[in-house]
C-alpha cells in the first residue's frame, strides 16, 4: 500500500509544486479577478455597485478557480510528468493568446466597451484571428512536448560543470512559471494604469442600498377622458411590417376589433435599433452620432413631444424602456404623471447576476472573434441594472424602465384585474413600450392561449391582447371614437434574412404602423400600401392628433396621406454589433428594396 502511494506521488517535488501554485495563482488572478474587475473600471459610470461589493463578488470564484487548476495540475502530475508539462503549456498558450487578443487583436471591436462587442468582420479576418490563437497554443505545447520525444542521436559529452548544468536544468524546467510571473506583473501594471485613469469616473449610485429609484405606475395608464382627447401609443419592439402581414393573416380576429384602423404598409424607421429610434421620434432633432448622454440631454432638456403635451394640459403616462434615457429617468420626470417614488423600497445586490455579467464580458474581451460571436453580450444587463433586485409595496401595479418579456407578462397580469375609467379631466397621452417580437415570449403565449402560428406570430398576438385590453375598455367606456390609437414598431426586424454575413443590408427592414384616429369612420380594418410614412413624422403627427400646431416639426402622417406626396425618407442601417452605418434614401414603395438607394 505504501509503495503504491509512493508511486502515485513519485513525480512530486518542490519545483513542480511551486510551479503548480504559480500557474494556478496566475490563472485565478488574471482570469478570475483582474480581467473582470477591469470591465467594471472601464464601464464604471454604467454600474450601480461599489468596488468593494464587486471585489467580494469575484474573490470566491477566483479562489475556487485557483483550487480547481491546482487540483487538475496535481492529477496530471500523478499520471505522468509529461502530461503535467504539456498541460502547463496548454494553460500558458491560452493565457498568452488571450493576453495578445486583449492587447493587440481587439482593434476591430467597438470603442467604448473594452473590446467586448464584435464589430463588422469578414470570414477571413475571423479565420486569421482564430489561427493566431491556435498557433500560439500549439507552439507552447510543441515546445514542451519536444523534451519527451526520445532523441536518436547519442548524448553529447558533458561540457559544463555539474553546478552550471543543474542551474540550466532548473531554469528550463521552470521557464513556464517565470512566464506566468511576468504575465502577473504586466497585468498588475496594466490594472494599476487602468485604475489611475478611471479614478475620476466614480461608480454611478455606488451605494445601491440607498440610491434613489423610480417606478412607473400602471394605474394612470388605465384612465381615459370623456371630454378631452385620448392618445394611446403602443411601441411594439421590433414589430416588422412583414411580420405584421403574417400575424394579421394568422389572427384575423384582431382586424375585426380594430374598426376604423389602417395598417400603413409603406412605413419606415430612421434607425435600426431602439436607441436612437424612440428618442428621435419623441424629440425635435435626429440623432447626430454624439454620445448617448449628450443626445439625451438635448432631447429631454429641449422641446420634445412630452414637454409640449404637458404645456397644453395633457396627462402624460409612460411605460418606457431604459433606452429612452440610459437609466437616468430623472430627465423624463418633469413630463411624466405616472412617475412615482414607491413606499417601502428595498434594494439588494444579486451577486450571481453581477458575477455572470462581469465574467461574460471579461471572457468576451479575451476571446478570439469566432468565440465572441457566440457569447451573450451583457452590456444591456449593465444599463438595465439587472444585478440589483428591487422591491416595493406598489410592485404589483408598477414597473421599472426595463422592457423585456417579463415586463410584458407583468403588465398583462395587472390588466386582468385593473379598473379602467373615463374620469380624467385632462387630455390623456399614454405611451406603453412592449417587448413585442424582440424576443419570443412563451410564458405570455401560454397565458393568453394564442398558439396557432409560429413563435413570432404567437408572441405578437399575445402582445396585442394587452393592446386590446385598452381598445375594448375604450369601447365599453364609450370613448373609443374620441381616442387615437397608434400601434407601431420602433424599428423593423434585425435578422440574417435582411442582411448578409458582413452586416450589409440586402432586404427591407420596416416597422409596422397601425393608426385608428379619433372620430374615424366605423369602417372595417384596411390596408394602405401606397402612403409613404416615416417615424420622423411621429412627433408632428402626435401633436396634430392632440390638436396642437405641428407645422414647425415637419410633415405629419395625415399631411402625407391627404396630399399623396411621395417624399424621400432617410434610413440609417447599423446592426447593434457593427460600428459602420449605411445611409439609405427611400422613395416610393419601401417594401421593394430597389427603392432603397445608398447615399453617397
């Protein structure tokens, strides 16, 4: 028994144990602690968590990583020294290739998120990048394996002193440990540099336990006015006009409930993503490619749809997404009547979610391009503050500004027992942002029971059940005639069907637009394929529906429909993971891609 135990540990010596400790510590220190913490430093303005909380969140996984790598190396050492040496080389190759990716190969990444979001890349670039990683790892393994390949040449005569030879052998046996120590040193210096350059960027609302938080109450959104105008806008995320075609064909009952409504099939957006689409719709100026924060300041501190409606006595209710303000809801507070500070507010840091976000971003930062494409991008999880769990007494009847499948389900559950009324003394303007086709929503589909079509069609139909709660209630309260309903997508679909592998647009992407104006004839639901509309007309159109002068803000939907003008419409195509834009000028039928002309 003793001989078997001794045989098992025959390859263990002081040098191999120290080397194993250094390798394990290096991997745990760099991959488990330094890299994710640098993500926090570079994006410090976007996190609502303290450095100490983040450190405690990462410390235990780093320690577990250290023990796991050490255990694997010891097992390899028990098997055979050659296995141990090769495994060390694999670890070294991965560390060096990751470090090279971070330092030299992330030039094609979008600036501003520390190399975590992949940019527009060709298949050749992806392949070359992957080969570089493979070559580095293979080189390290081959150099290590050479020592264990028997030489056919006779051993050379001893030409150096025994002490010198022993010193050389010790260095060659431990060179991997020295390289790992150099990586630790370089990463520490780099981390210190990152820390000193980001000291002025203190964490946003670092004390999450006491920082202020606001909710948007559902209660005012179920109110109408009997004597004044009612305007209800439903922004259904990624509600593409072609998907709307299929959805209405699959569920014709929706058309039956929307009498007086027109589906404008020749409508376009200005942008391909929620930001800046919605802000540009509500504001008086298009996005100028400035920083989000600067654009938000201009939109919400200048003239915008909400501020003008408030000036004219409207009650303004919002169920909105953080992309309207990037989490700074205080910018919108002056215009919003359902903006509340809930009682009994408590906040807790969800360390598991924070840990997932940091490690996903860290791993993406150091991975080859091919792997980056497969890693979930967690940047939206930062802006949506998903790592903080918030609860309050009014939680059942309110929501934070984070639109997702859960928010749609939550609103639907509230509406099932909500009380609608028409007692509002002022005109009512309400915007409700639904997640829509952005993600298929199986729980909501199951709750509503709509499953005749595919996943997208069923999800859109389930979302429309939320919209129809308001439509049916307006009819029951006798205010349907004087209520304007606008149902539209913030942008069209973003899938491979409308772009090629290099992210160039090859087919139309158009948001659906359905309008039931106040005092419309009780006519059947109809389609309009001709009238060329654009989301750039949204602000002027809302003001016109509110009986406010809109001329200074450009054409309205009704201006174009009544005059039958054909005007050029701008569209800026940019996938969320690509830094390049394509500017199109659209004339005529936008559903025909030959009418999308690239601007010079």
